[in-house]
C-alpha cells in the first residue's frame, strides 16, 4: 500500500514539475532554420493591396523570402556564389516595391514601414552572421548593401 502511494506521489509530483517548467522553454525558431522567412503573418497584412496589377503583399513576401532563403543557404564561398542570383532577385523586388510606395495611401505606407521595421532586425542578424563567414563578404556584400538600402527606404515610408 505504501509503495502504491509512493508511486502515485512521484507521478503527480513529476507532472506538476513538467507543467511548471514548460512556460520557461524558448519557442522561437533560430534564424535560418527553415527555407521560408518567419514573417508570413506580418506580410499577409499587405496581401490584396494592389498598385495596378501588382499585389504589394505578394511582392513583399517574395522579396523577403528570396532574401531570407538565399542568405540562409550560405555556408561558405561556394554557397555564397550560388546565392547571388537569389539576392539579386530580392534586390530587384525590393526596388520594385520601393518604387510603388508613392502610389499607396499614407496609411498603407505607414503599415508597410511598420512591417518592414519589425522584419528588419531578424534579416540584419542573418546578414551579419553570413557576412562573418570567411570569404563570403566579398561575394555578397554588394547585394546585401543594396537590400539594406531598400530596407532603409521601406522602413521610412
């Protein structure tokens, strides 16, 4: 009888300990874990906003995902070379997005700026990590600088 009580006590005490520990666990994904940028929820707020035939949300999502995916795949000089085309595409998309800003309402421009301001720190962290890889900076720095310039413009829209 005493053994059953001890087993029950251990069972219940262990369950309470697990519950108490669960909220302290980190749930954030580190930068570069997935192939898609973890900003889909934010960028979805822009979907359906159109300038002519261009969906601002789709263009923003494509630009961010192209930059994020390209940067996430860089591990060395060879992968940096492979990533240049994706970074160039992202730069072009950011450039197109920047060019469309003046055609948006002030309220929508503010929304765009807020979204990119919240995305920017994560992308900057990823860029810094990749640029620190030996030999990579010389290959991708022009594209990274161009993306940063566009992000500057988008966060001040």
